[in-house]
């Protein structure tokens, strides 16, 4: 069980390289929209409060493992 933050692009592993006990795999990729509320989006800026983000990310991963009986979970968020 792990959660981390990165400023680098995230590349999801191919299914063949994942643990053979896994019966499923979930990946979510968010993208910046080119239009929001009818206006062109030219960029996106936000900040991360590292200590809080790591604490909350770890709590989310831990809850998923407990709630769904997962044998492994990994989360990463790009900032």
C-alpha cells in the first residue's frame, strides 16, 4: 500500500507486468479541458500542500484496501 506525489509524467504499467493475483486494474487520468464554462482554457495553475496531500492520499489508499479487501493498492498524484 503506497501513495506518493510526483512532478513527473505518470506512466501506467502494462497489465502483463502487474501481480498475477490481480483480477482487476483501475487507472484514472484527468486532463485539462480546452473549454470551461464557455471560455477557452489557456493554462492551469495550482499548488500542493505536500504534508496534507500525502496524509490524505495515504488515508484514501488505506481505506480502499480495508473496505474492498485488496491485497495491494498504489496511488500517485502529479502536481
